[in-house]
């Protein structure tokens, strides 16, 4: 579990994190979203003791990170995949980390195999691609078989197969009861991965809710009728917000499919299509943040 209580970080006049209070629960994948500069990485750095908060607290498993003995056994993190000596091999990089936390040498070989770096384990990491560097960073995060994982943009530079692998890995880790906090700009990928969302905007908490709740709150109903104008008027009188789509169908918000069917029957309007439409995470996120947000669509 990760607990943030009124966590605040200021850099002179700029507030990077603003009185953030949230609990990241175990047993689920929590997606950490927000526009660039919203405070996601700063928050993670505060949790890991890499940045000192101006006010408030950040604890992991009930303690400040700095107080954990052999912290890699409790917390795994990927914040900067470039945080490695370019002259070392992947194996020697992981061995040095393992020795620093009294981890068995055999664990190094296990994580190398787990992340698919067997063929380059003895190559110098200075020549690694971005995707290979990400795999090495994930290997380092998993080295101590930790209870808590914080991963900042872990799929950057990964090919579609690698992205699917990370998705499956996060699911397995959460199902084992671990705490998993992951940030990403890949909205479609996060929609497929996360169970719960924490959304920041300019350092402040905008949302802390299950993925299904966010998408459900932005759901609509699509209805197609040969008497569309008649039906649209009746739906508006009943409190629905109605938009005409390009193919002549009606997009209705504020009424569920059952209510729309009843209104159509009472009005005498024939219905040729009636379907609930769940908003994409991208659409719900953009509406929630209200910002000109930079994001990328995941390869599928």
C-alpha cells in the first residue's frame, strides 16, 4: 500500500504537487494519469525518497521509503530507465543491485529471462535501444520480488508484443496481491490494463475512482429511428441530452437504454437500433482534465 497525505512539493513559486491525499491499494493495477507537468513523476519520486516533500507525507507499506531495510525487497521502481552505467553489461548492472540488497545471484538470471534479455545479458547497456533499456529497468524493479511496484511510463519504446507482455505482467502482479502503480500516456493501453485510476491536473487530484466508474459516467446510448425528430423531441422533454450523429442516429446522454425504449414506445416511434456506448478512456480523460493534453495512441 502507498499512502499520500497532503503531499506537497514546491519549486520556488511553482507548485508541482498540491496537497495530494490518496491511497494506492494492493491487489489492483492503479493507473496514474495526468498531462505533462501534472506532478506524476514528482509524486513517485517523493514516495521513493528521491525528492523531499515541502509538506505532507508519503509512506509505503506504512513507512517512509528511507526507513525500509533492504528496500528493493519491498519496493520495486522504474523512474528513469537511463539510470545505469553505460559501460556495464545488463547482467553486471543487475548483479550490483542484487548485492546492494543481499539478493541471491540466481535472482538476476530469473529476471533476465523474465524480461526477455537473455540474448543481450552480457552486452554493454550503453548500446541498448530504448525498448531494451525499458526491459532492463523492469528487470531491476522486479529484482527483489517486491510487494509494491511504481513504474513511470514502462512501455515507452516497446514494440506491440512488449506492450502486451507488460500488460500481462502487471495483471499477474496485481492478482498476486501486490500494489501496482503505473503511469502512461498510452490511453488505449491504460484502458486495457488498469482497474483503478488516479488522475492529476496541475498537481491536484482530479479523480480517484475505478476505471469502470469513470467510463460509465461518460456512457451514452445510440438510438436509430425512422421518426428521429419525433423521438428526439420526446427524449429532450424527458431530460435527455440528444445529439444527431452523421449517419442520422441519435446519441443520448442522461437517459439509459430502458428509459429510451419506454419513451419510444409511448411516443409511437419505431426503433431500429438501441445500444449503450461506453466512452473510451481517451474521451473521458480529456473531458475530465479539460486541458490540451498530449497523449499517444497505443499500437494495437
